[in-house]
């Protein structure tokens, strides 16, 4: 694998950050499991995960589920006739389609390297050596370390954690309303400069200076001008994924909370969100990238639904519809807000009203889809109350108490 290609794919498409040897083991374990007896997807992902661990190539269950979802998108039938090579070919086709949608372009050599990586070499009839020191498809090793302040979504340190709603999962209802994250500051400075100076007129050196880092560090942390415009979404998307993996709420309520997390991020970072919106109106490539970002949020929601919903007929189509609808409602509220002029002293109250209105719309959407997703007559499970409030950084205790009281009323 050529340096940087794996990182580009996993960062933009959310493909699991596995080595080629791990992908090879996933397909090698999945094929015989499909021949044993019919399995639902939940049981299959657990068994494949356990088989990979036993074979010395540990992968997370979330990673296996992502592969299974990719096979479904590729219209691959999980039957007892499936072979490891067939599974690898269908998964590879799905990854190539994800790259195409995400506008990731490769030359012929890079495309071949990507196919070899995500197929685990099975499309070339090769097997990675079992020696950890001699694997043909190693992860990035200590000889090429990342700086301590650069932990992008594709890196093994941030690989998806085991999901589920059991065990010691915790609910953190106020985490989405914390002040702006300091890690977003360099990207915010760069976005502000792009909006003021113009996208084409701003060099990478200018952006690195604005972000307070060297040119090489800028490339390691962000990758490109286009990437820096959406850098904060990499962190928020990871937070959404973690929130959904750890929640004890019923699935639809958990998704409502996750969507509000994203919306409130925009409200807390108004200057950056508005500057990005101006840039997207001027630069067509950024509008395309926004579509890719929305698609990634849809996939995160869809993955949670497929992990948590009853295994009934046509559930995937219904889940796809709900995931797309939830993101569409969020985007409609966001664009309406972005198109309004910044308000003055009443901004805090107006933002709280917007969040509350979005929460109500999402709740209504959930009730529309609930019978189709969970069965007729299924009431909403009792869940911890979610308090939606937006506060400026440094708000004192009295302001917090008053905001929570207003939200409850």
C-alpha cells in the first residue's frame, strides 16, 4: 500500500481502518460461517469477529458490520454458496463506489493498491503472511508516527469501538452542549481566512500560518484545503458514532439526540459555520463535499438502526428511509438558520428555540416511522429526558440553571 492512500480512503468513506491481513481474515472466516447454517446478521457479525480474534487477526464487531453493510449495498447474497473471493470482490466493488461518490480519484497504480488492500489480496490469489513482522499489508507502524496532536478518524487509535446497548453503557445527555472544542480552533482560523481572502487566492502556506502550524504539520493534520473546510466534522462524526454505540436509549430517541448534537455544534460555532456556508456558495467542489459529509452521517445513523432494530422483512429499506429523512430535516433547519442574518442580543434565546423546534420535528418524524421500524403499536420506550440548550462559552451557573429551566418548560 502506497503511503497516504489507505488514510485518504478511510478518512473520507469511513471504511474500517483494518490491515489487508485483517480484511483477508474477515472474508476467510465469513465464507464457512455462511455454509454452516442460516444466520441473521447480528449472529454472523459476532461469530466472524470471534473467528478473527482466534486466528490472531482481531477486528471489532463494528468493522464486521460495516463490511456486511457494504456487501448489502453491493447486492451480494449472503448464502451458503458464497466464497471468500466472492465476498472480497463484492466488498471491493462497494469501496470503489464509496470512493467515487466521495470524489476520491486514483491513478491506475493507486487503484490497484486499494483493491489489493480492501480485498485482502484475495482478488490476486495471494495470502498475507501470518508473521506479524512480515505481513504484506501492515498498518502504519512506529517508524512513521503521527504527531500527538493529530489523531484523524482513520488511525487505529480511533478505530470504531465495540457497539451495543448492554453492559456498562452510559447516557450523557448534556455532552452535545459543551462549549466549542479547542481542537477545532486551527480549522476555524483557516476557514475564516478562506472566507475573507477567497478560496483560490489562499495558499496552503497562508492556511498553515493562520492555523499556527508548519506546512508539513498542516498536511498531516488536514490533508488539503478542501479537507480543512470540513475538519470539524471528522470529530463530530466520531462523536456521533461513539454516542450511538454507547447509548442506552431506544434507537429512534438515540438518533434524535445524535442529530441535535450536530446541529448544536453549528450553533456554538456560528462564525465558522457561516463562513463555510459562504465558501460552499462560491466553490462547487465544496458543495459536492457537503453531500459526501451528509451521506456519512446517514451511514452512521443507518448502521445504528441495523444493529438495533428487530430483524424483520424489508427493515433495511425502512431504515435507509429514516436515516435519510433525519439528515434531511437537520439540513433544512441548518440552511434556514444559515440564510438568516446573525441576531444580536437575543441570539441565545433564538438558538435555544431553534434547537427545541428541531427536537420536536425529529420526535414527530420518529413517531411517523416507529410502526414501520419497530412494529405497530410499539410505544416509545421510557428514556432519560434530553434537555436541549445552547450556551455561550463561560456561562455562569445561574445562566445554565435558567437555560435548563427554560428548556424544560
